[in-house]
């Protein structure tokens, strides 16, 4: 092939490869941006799930602390003010223990049986756990304590 024929072939090319290449680069750029946005959104979702789990655990800690500290009162609710789960933690809890009702001791549950001067004092603990990004979890735990009756 001589120089003249090579010049004629080059002059017939109209730049189609350049246009196709630019379109492919544009498509790949759009896919990359979309992938980055999706991964950023998924990262936010994972963080929200983690904070929701922290709030759940904080509410459970509130129930545990309320049962551990005792101080049950049939006249007035016992409250634990907003308290961090551990020092420096973002997660906090509050709880309130309320007296619900007095019943006879369930038969067959204890060797005491029903009667015998004992009753079951039923309480409800309402605990709220909070964490970052306004994560919140509300839990209720009911229990009863056997004690001397009227």
C-alpha cells in the first residue's frame, strides 16, 4: 500500500470510533455514579439498623436495671431517669415500674398453693431506649412478686 492509498483511507473515516467510545465512557460513568450512590445509601441503612439495635439493647438494659434495683412500690411508680447505657455512650434508657394488680398465687405453681396469706403482686416495667439518629425502642415487661397478702 502506498502513501496515497493510506491518505485516501484515512480521509474516508468520519470519527465513528470516537463517538462510540465517548458513548461507552458516558455509560460507564453513569454506572459508576449509580453504584456509588447505591453503596452510600446502603451504608446509611446499615448505620440506621445498628442504631436501632443499640436502642433495642438500651431498652432491655432499662428493664434489667429496673428489675435489679428493685424498690418496688404498690403506691407510686418507680422511675429511672434518662441514663447512659455506659459512661460516654450515646445510647440511653429511661424506665418506669408501675404496680398493676394483686391476685391470688397461681395454683400448682408453688408449694405455697393459693391462699396461706400470700398474694401475687403484678408489676409492669415500661422502658424506652434511645440512640443516635433518633433511634428509639419501647419495651414492656410484666412480672409478679409473691408476698404476704392482706
